[in-house]
């Protein structure tokens, strides 16, 4: 048998009131900006959060959690590509 999560039980005293509170919580629409942030995090594999959270994630995991600055190709790679053209 499954038992309700403690956070769900803490929402209200009765089952009916908890159900109503939960429906209200999950029934709120997400802003288009938040949806874009979620999609970007999923597409890039980076964590979703503020600067402080990303910095802590980098320190704990040793994995980059920020976008890299775009830069031009190295000259050696450019020369190889010109040769192929």
C-alpha cells in the first residue's frame, strides 16, 4: 500500500482540503519565460537555477554548469576546413 508523502500531508488537515490545495498548486500555469529556461536547461544539459546554485553545482560535481563563450575556430582548424573546400 502506498502512503502519502509528508509534504502532501502537511498541505492541510483533511483529505478533501489537501486535494483542493494540491489541485490549486499544480493547476497554475508556468510562465513562458520559465518554460524557456526549463527547455534550455534540458537542451544543454546544464542545471536550472540561479548563478549561486550553478556555482555550487560546479564545485560539488566538478562539471561545468555555465554556457561557454563562443569563439572563432582555431587557425589550424580553419586551415583544414579551407583545404577541404
